[in-house]
């Protein structure tokens, strides 16, 4: 079992790469949620702006 964790002398490199890969794999869904929220907010903002412009256009 210790041979598995030692990885033939390359353990520091291999485990650090595995850690970095795991970090980015966990980060990706979080960033996607943030991006989705910002896109939905932008859509709502644009919709309100269009409604306001249509309402203002109808008044003149």
C-alpha cells in the first residue's frame, strides 16, 4: 500500500497534480452557477428596459 502512495518516487508531483485537478473540477460547477445567475440578471434587466421603453414610447 505504501508503494501506491509513494508512486515510484513521483508522489509529490502526482499527488499535487491530482490536487490541482480536483480543485478545478470542484471550482467549475461553482463558476457555472455564478455565470448562470449573472446571465439571468442581465436578461431580467434587459426585459425591464424594453418594457420601460415600450411604455415610454406609448406615452409620446
